[in-house]
């Protein structure tokens, strides 16, 4: 009896922020035989300074994952700039975009899905409209190491900075959801995260030094130094960040 022909896998780019949602989407896509993860892609404005998850951190995450990371600059007019970027990715052989989007923001349609349609790019959004607490449970169950890197002070206090998303944090977020309407997954901007380790990471990140900082209504971790640690070796390499 002849075996079945192997199915050609689709080249996929993960839209990367460095937070829990894009990392979990990557994890779920990598377990689908349909996809071959080709690269991480971050859309950013010129001279971007992402306080919640700096580009320097994303580059170290890419090293930990042993995946290429590409930053694509987006300028006004934004719609045309995004369209050019998606067309370029398609021309380079990308067939699928993996996104950690969870739900509509402010009732608006999914921006990337709408723009990708003319290019026949598939969107794989494994977290879309899933249970918020279910997403956090999946992170904990899969042994992600994810910390809170930025908070809206009107929703969560600065004492959350650096806190790991673990069962205790999940219980507290569920309590805040009942008492104050906080989205447990931070989908309304209550908090942002940085993923330091996950099943696909060949190395893990350690925050060696950081200071709490403020910008408007936001408190965030100003990361001074990160270590990239080989999971099989106790000797870390260090990176100083000017963020």
C-alpha cells in the first residue's frame, strides 16, 4: 500500500510584538503540520519606541527562538503603507500571517485580515474570540514565562510591573474582572507583557536590571540589562539595552 504524499507546508510569518499573545499564537501555529514558521515580522513607525516591549527585546527573543526577525517601517498614509508591506511579504513567498489578535478593538474590523484579503494571504488567528481566562490558562499550562511590562495605572497599579503571569496572577485578574471590569487578558489596554521563555525558545531571557518609569497614564519597566541564557548551560550572555 502506497503512503500518502506529504502535504506541502505553508510559509508563515508571525506578526510579532514579543508579548504573550503573539508568543502563544506562534506556539499554536508551530504545532500545526500545515505551517512552516519562516520569520517574525514587526510593523513599526519610524523611530519607534515601544515601552511595553522594546524592539531590542524582540531581537533577543528572535535569537532565543533561532528565527529571523524583520522590522517593517509603516508610514502615513497607513493603509497604503501596510498594503505595500503585505504585498512585499507575499512576493517573498509568505503565504500565511499568524496573529495573536484576540478580538475587535473598539468595534473595528480586523485590520490585518481586511488588508491581507487582496493578496490572498491566509490569516491564522488561533486566539480569536477565545475565552480570556482560557488564554491565560493555556500560557500557564504550556509553561510560558511571561511578565507584565506595562500597565494602565487607572486599571492596574504599578505593583504589577515585573509580575509573572502565573496561577496567582490569574486569580487576581479574574477578581479584578468581576469587581472592576478589567479584561483578564488585557485586551482593553489594561496591561502589556514580555515573554521571556516558552516551549519553542532555545534560550531564555532573564531581566537583570530594570527601573519603574511613567509616561502619561502608563507605568512601564525601563529595562536596563537582559541576559540570554542557554537552557543547557548556566553561563548567560548579557545585553545592555538603552531603552
